[in-house]
């Protein structure tokens, strides 16, 4: 009798679980415990069992694909993608593979029918939105996704979640830690570089942490030391030029992104000032470029690996269960040569 292909019933017998549990485990259903899932996958590997992803998707009316949509950002190269979002991609791909999903990557389409392009057309079961530029400008489109019942997760600030679940870093805590570090160095006039408005909630929360640290130290929040700046080297340069125009330069700079912080260091050098001897500088993100800056940039590190995995897990949980909780990820101050 020829060898037959193993089935999910064979896996169930070997793993000591029911056949429905095997199906849920192989589909990445979060209701299955990590221990049980590991036992099922070990049995499947032992039996050389291959999951038929297309057949599974048809049974569940799913494409078993997630779409990661990037918003175009100004960058020094032609990618037009914020470097921090690029750093998430490896973790997102691995997390999708572990859960039996593929990952579709594209720029956000600024039409009125995102859901038609992705979920309705069965290209993807859900959408991960990475960066949306001006939040207030894109809010109507997020409202449309909610009204249509589209499964989606935003990367942003969980403390400001309006449209379902958001995954993001502790921006307020990071701003607080950075400013506390500068205060500990004896710096008192500390500038903030970042577009801290309701349209950019992540930067706004980073500034709130900055303000809290100053207030706890009994220092005023000087509005003349806050300059709008987006996440680019050019805007960091321009922000320092604006500070110089307003009056004496500060003793320290906390920039709401690494790229703006690096631009600020370049501008300070062109003014004949040394970092950190004359002006201390801290950024936010911990991009690869931060470690190669001169001097190496002290920064608030966001965990790109944890972020990518959390986004995928949250979206699959929403697809499988209809809802998911916001996730606030911790940040860590990495002290290098600039402060």
C-alpha cells in the first residue's frame, strides 16, 4: 500500500490534541496556547506535514495575507519611507510567517477606496497603517475604514487611540526620560524640536514628556525654545537656524526624531559649536544612523523588532476575534557621545 499524505487527524493523534485544535494552531489562532501550538507544530514537522495555505484560506474566506501600507515621508534617498518603519519590516515578515500569513507591502493609496483595493478585493485580510502624515488630514479616511468594518491597526500613540486599536511606543515616557537626562547633565535651557500638534500626536506626546520633566525640575517651559520640525535632517538644520535667529542658543536640544537631531548637530557644527561640550543633543528612534553620527547620537530607542511583531499580532487578533487591545511598548534611553 503506497504511503499516504499525513492529515491533521494524524497530527492530532501524535500531539495528543483534538483535530479542531490542530486546525486552530496551524492557522495561528491566538486561543491556542503557546505550549499546545509548539506541540502541534513539532508533530507536523515530524510527519512532514505541509499546510495548504490556499485551501485553508478558501475555507475561511481569507487570503491569509496582511497589507502593510506606508505613508510617503520626505527622506534623503528615494525610498520615501521613514527609516524607523523600514526597520520594522524584518520582524513583521517573520511574525507573519510564524502565523501562516504573507505580507503585502505598498504605499498608502490616498483614494477614497482603500478597502476596495485591499480587504474587499481579497488581496488582504487586514491592513497595517504605518505613518499617516497629518493625522487630522487623514482622519476622515480612518473613519471610513471603521464605518466599512475593515480590519486595520495603526502605528501611532495608544494614548490617543480613537479608531480601534493602536500599537505604539511610550512617547511621553521617552520625552520625559530624555529631558531628565539632560537636566542631570546640568543643562537648563533645553530646546525641543518637533511638530507637536494634534495633527502629529506622537511628537505631541514626546513634548508633553519634555514639559513634565522641566516642570518637575521647577523650570519654565519657554515657548521660544520649541521649534516645529519633521523627521528629516533638513528640518533639524532649519530648526537650529530658527533658534539662532530667536536669540542665544540653548544648552541642549531634544529632537523628536533621530534625523532631526542629526540635522541639528550638523547645523551646530556649522555655527562653530561642539557637541556635547557646548550643546548636548538627544534624538528619538535609535535608527542605525544614530550610532554612526559624529559624535554618536544619544537617543530614545524604540524596539523595532517588538513593534513589528506587535502590529502583526494585534491585527491577526482583530481578524480572528473581531477586537484587540491597544499596545503601549516601552522605550529605552541609549546614552552615547552627544549627551
